[in-house]
């Protein structure tokens, strides 16, 4: 475990990350427009990545690097899908054979 002042710095950063995630979840649920919700989901992904990275430093392990990469990829794909839905009304375009 980490000793001294470094422990408290990491502990406080995890607390502030948790607070930031909770505030962002509130914005995802109560956003006035759909674009505000998409932006909040993008920020939520970034905050979760930061929290997992700080937690990885706290545990002194590299086991969570794959999790960070996976969350980043899923966050990007989700943001693109929601943006396409807002812009066009559909996510996947299908061509009809008429």
C-alpha cells in the first residue's frame, strides 16, 4: 500500500472523481436536450477512465490498462452512435432494394 501524503492525494482524487461521475450521471438524466446528454455521456466515459487509472495507481498494478482501453473505445463508439442518431434519426442506414 501507499504510505504518507501520496495515499491522501490518491484518496482525495478518487473522491473527487466519484463526485464528478455522480454529477455527470445527473446531467445525463436531466439534460435539457439530447445533445447535452450525449456530451455528458462522453464526459462520463472520460471520468470513469480517469478514476480507473487513479485506482490502478493506488493498487500499483497494470491490470486495469485493458479496462481503460475498452472503456475508451466503447465511449467513442457510443458518442458516434448517439451523434448519428441525433443528426439523422437512425444509427444504422439500411438500403432498400426497390
